[in-house]
């Protein structure tokens, strides 16, 4: 869902507006897809509040599995595009510096791009590259006809003005949807859909949809207000008719907010911050956090944990995403979806009507 088009709302984005859905809002987007799939198993279409089993184990929403389904859909559509239009979608990734986490993500993105048949273009700079060098690179990619999508891996080194670089990316190649124009369109009700919706937020919403979870009228609590996750995911949920509260480092009584949430989106960057005891029984937990935690029993000496304490949360929640294997893989596949759609946009084509995957079954 969630990939806006400048021209006619496509099946991909604003698919089949469900009766009663706020037409034209983003919400419409998402929920229509969910609606068109039927209000899934697992959730009984319930969304937060009455899901899962009281006091049992939460349904595990596998981002790994869902992302593989979507990847396969994208691969099929990419082949079709190549056959029918002779064009290969091109994704350029700009990486500055040598953070190991960034290098890992960029490798994963490149691998997935190649696996779905995209052209992958790399632009790597060392730590002390000048702002001008990086800008020149972005400008060159803006003009490169092989490249339909440009991703500037964040964070950039401190001496580089992130906003300046991100703003230099042409709006119709802004695959992260981070430009002022794309974020503005995401925020406007009844405006034109953005060309791309930020990948992690789109991945969170896609997981909800494919799990048959309807957020309309539900209380959604977003933990974190970052430009790349908290803020855009709050906009998306609001467009989906959820009642959204954004909590951040200055929020008082954060547990009180979490306690009434039907949907919790945890994106604050603190390992295992949210405890199961804080949650409303049956709620939906989408854990965006990726933190490494020392673990002497692990091969590498550490393991990845989310912003939610998984074990306690899984006992209370109705649905939960694991870390790893939850939102992370979805982020990458949404990047592929955005790339394909920007490529289609450049050809004057509509968003793709992706084959609807069957509603995801937990476990
Ligand atoms: N311009 C920009 N766009 C981004 O989308 C962007 C970014 N900058 N900067 C950093 C964050 C982080 N991010 C992740 C992508 C994949 C996984 C992922 O696949 N995680 C695996 C585990 C990976 C591992 O083993 O470390 C998982 O959760 O299962 C995680 C995080 C994209 N980001």
C-alpha cells in the first residue's frame, strides 16, 4: 500500500476504498487493502483491544515471512516491467563513513535490490568526505537516467548537514520519502499522495494490514518522534483513523499512555524499555528498535533486542513483532517497493497493483 502516486490513485496505494473509509486520506490507503483482504484470521479483524488470547502468548507477526512474500511480488512485477517497457529499476545508495550498522544495512539493501532484479548503484565515501563531494554525488545521481531512486544512508557524519543533503535529492527520486515535499503530502489530508512513504513506517503499517488488524478508532501510541520513524508513522496511523499519541523523551507518565494503547509502535531506541506489565492485554506491539545487548551465550558476544522486553510483552499482548525478523526486513522490502514505484512513475505508469498476499497468519 502506501506508495503515493502523483497521478491517479492506483490500486497499489489507494486501492479499493472501503465503504466508510475516509476517502482520500492515507488511511483509506491502508485500510482498504486490509479490508479487501477480509478482516483476517488471527485478529478476527479486531485490531488491538480484543486480540489474542487473554493472558496467553501473543501471535507473532513475522516480518521476515511477510517481507519475503512482498519481495516475490516485487520480483514478478520487475520482470514484467523489464519485458514490457525495457526498463530496469535503479537504486542508488549513498553511504558516508564506516559505521558497521550502516554498512550492514546497506549490504542487505544492495543484496535485496539485486535479488529482485534491480540495478544497484553504490556511492561510498570515507568518513572525512566533504559536504560538497557528497552533494556533487547526489546531483550526479539526480541526473543519471539509470537511477530512479536515491537513498542517503543516515546518519551522516556530524560535519555534514543532513538536511542539506537529503533536500538535494530530487523529489521524484526520494525513495525514503524524507523530502519536505513528500512529508508535506503525507501530512496533508485530502492532498495528493506522496511519491514515496518512509520505508520503516510503511513497513509497520503493512505488517498491521497483512495481519488483518484494523486501527480505525483505536488508540495508537507512538514512542519516539524521529523524522525517519516516529513522526511519519504517527501521520500514517492518523490517516488510518487511529487516535494517535506521540510520546518522547519529555513525556511525563509514559506508562499511563502505554497502558491505554491498542497499538504500540516502539521507536525510541532504548533496549527493552517497554515492559509487558505496562501493556493493555491483547494490544498490538510493533517493535521498531534494534539494539545490541551483551550476551555471553551468543556467538558474537551480543544479540539484538528491540525497544520492547519481548518475553514479558508476549505474555500480555495479542500480537507482537520479534527483533530481529520483524520490522527490519520490512523496511528493506518497502525500499524495494518504493524504488519500483518511482521507476514506474518515471515512465508515467501507475502504482502497481501488487498481488495481494493472503492474510498473514501468526505462527
Ligand atoms: N536513509 C535511510 N533509510 C533507512 O531506511 C535507514 C537509514 N537511513 N538508516 C538506518 C535505518 C535502519 N534501517 C534498517 C534496515 C534493515 C534492518 C534489518 O534488516 N534488520 C534485521 C537484522 C539485521 C542485523 O542482523 O543487524 C532484522 O531486524 O531482522 C534494520 C534496520 C534502515 N534505516
